[in-house]
C-alpha cells in the first residue's frame, strides 16, 4: 500500500509521520466489502450452532435499519471456530415473528476478513413500523430479533420512548438490569460507551476476562465474544434497535486521539492497536458501512430523527480530542482547561454538529455523548475545588462555544445524554456554570453504569453539602442501572432505574427518581 493511496482525511486528521503511515499500512488486512455480495461461497458444514452471539439491529431511519449477526460456533477461540473462507448466510425480515409475511430476504457471504460478521441493510421498509428478522447458515437458524424503522421526517409523532445506558464491565457485575429494560419496551437504546473493558482478567471477580490486556485483533474479538455471550445482553439487542457509540474502554482507558494515558507508548504501535480495536468494534456492532474503519480511523458521529418530535446527534468525544490538560485527574480549574485550542470534538465533527443543529426541525434536540458537560466540583468538603479534566471541564472553551451556539441559534429544547461516570446525575447547563444567575440553556441527564464498579451505593455522605457547592446539579446517585426516557411534544421525562445488586443473580430493578423538562423551559422538575 502506498502512502499516496491513503485517504486525504486520514493523512490530514491523524498527523502521522511517514514511519507511522508505513506501520499502519503494514498492519492492515484486506477487507473486501464487495466480495460479500460475490458468487456463492463454497458449501461449509457447521457442526454446532454458529449464532452464539444472537442477533442485533441498529441505526434505524425511516426506511431502513441494519441487521447484524456474527458466525462463531467456538466464540472464545481465535477465528471463532470458522474456516478461513467465506460462508453463505441467508437473511429474512418479516411483518410477523412467524415469518409468514416476509417482506425482504437475501443471501450474503460472511467473510473471515470481517470476522464472519454480517451487516445487512434492507431498504424501502415502511416508516414507523416494527419488523421481525432472522438469519440462516447451513441447517442453523438464528434467534429471532425485533426491530423498527423511525417515523418519516415530516411525521409528527406524539410520543417516543428510549433507554440510555453505558459502562458494562463483565468482571464487575451481571447485566441483569437489561431484563427490566426489555420489559420497559423502548423504541430503541442509546449505548454511550464502554461496551467492553480492555483490562487483563482478574481472578476472584464476578466473572473473569479472558487473557491479558487486549491489543491484537484476535484479543479484541474474543473480549467482545465474552460480552456478547451474555444472555441478558443478547435479549436486549434482540428486543429493539440500538444506537451505539464508544468511549475509551473499547480501545484504551482515558486515551485522547493517538495519545495513551501511559507515558512512553510508541505512537505507531498505539495506532495499530487502535486499528485492531476499531475493526473489532465494527465487526461486533450493528453499524452502517459508512462507519467501516479505515485503519485507525472510524467515523462514528451521525444523526437521526424521530419525525419532527426529536432529532438526535450521536457524538464521538474520544477519537478527535486533545490530550487532557493537567493529566486526566481531577484538577483545579485553570488556564489549561480554558485554552481555545483544547477540543473534545475536533474541528470537522464540531462544524458538522453546529450545522446540523442549526438545520434541525426537531421539537427536541438530543446530544448522545460520553462525558459529563456540567462543571461539577468533584472535591471533598473543605478541600480546594477540583474538576474532571477527562470530561468537558477540561475543554471548557469548546464547551462554552457549544452552549453559546445552542443559545444564540435558539436551538429547540437541547438535552444532553451522558455516560462514563458510573453514577446518576441530573444537571442544568448554562454557558457559564460558575454564574448560577445566568439563564439556563440545556438539560443534562447522566446515566450510571449498567454493571461497572459493582453494586454501588444508595447513600452518599455529604450529599447536601455537595449539591450546595454545585447548584447546577439537581440529582446525584451512585447505584447501578439505566435511564428510561419518554418524550412528547410538551415534555421530556427521565426515569432513573436502579438495580439493588449486580454482583450476584436475582437483582431487582426499580424506579428511583423521575425528572421532567417542559418544552421551552430547560429547568429540571421532579415528576
């Protein structure tokens, strides 16, 4: 591969030297997209069930959706127990779960270059419509999945329900909360990152990661295999479509663009590892081909609409960011954090976001992203103020520019959805959170982890004092769970669901607190 053949965007955005380009080129495997639709693959007899990961769907719009599965009869082995040749897979999407009313079907080659994953994009479906789908390979038939399209862009839906989740550490807890999420019957799910964790396995945990800290493509594939083997996660994926985005643990903790949190890491090797992480992520997620990675680059930011009721913008605050100021620790607010050159979004994504927001026709404009936007003092009582430099406080100038854009362009009802922090928060956002008398611009709802950090706690010593220091924060809790959101033309409601235990089976999920925002008023009210 010649350097001149690499995409211009890659050369310009990554800032790689010639040595890094050569290392990148040497690391790539061939990914023959078109061969998936070539002549039929040779017959291959599967001696055990290849659909060990179940099925999933994602990225729906008003006339299409991505249908996903991956063949792996031996999921925890390199190669998944599949041959090093393409294998034919049949797919069907139907009006009913008995498949008597099939609306589209076809066949595709699952290739070893993409881990024998399958990404199908049926088009010309009915808007605002639920479907069933399944896959077949040889004599094996997959579980049945349920998915939907979104309303037409000019439709005026009267309601929308979706779930918000993040941070599901396989070692630290069970995924039991997905059982209640499925029972809540959302239209779709936003997963805001940390779908897997890259750390080496530790004995004595709830479950154990296989192998060392992951770096190779096979290691990332096997780590996803462990997570995708969870039956509660499989059932939730089969229940409705998902919109996914990553944070750091899909690659490497607290990474910032091509910079590791650890000093002395060779950039070329780091980007080869990122290419492995990105390919495995694409293989294991229901994503469109527009998100197919090119080496260590992958376009994940995108938008969608639920008619005129809501537009949503799925962001990537990890791939393009500047290095964290003052390290990635909690730190006093200072000039490093307010440097105009600091960015979480990168110039290209920020321009896309601002242009998209300005064109939005949605009653509600939802930013689904990773790290907390409120400027929250995270210090202990009677200690100097400290803010997370890995979150928006470390990029305070860009945060202010974003909130000014929302305010000055009169963007309808902006709502920020956040993960990452393993705790629940409800925050009111101003251009300057240090000025509590300033007019509110947006609301932020932060979901806790689904399982990361274990059971959590319903008690927080010093909570009243903490909230007094942070008038932007209206609610804070440290249990595990997720948020169920209900949206109408007049109100946005966030129902915080928490589970009493994740370190053993039988956890019970209940509603802890519910908050509402009225259209035209970003104040957060107790429902």
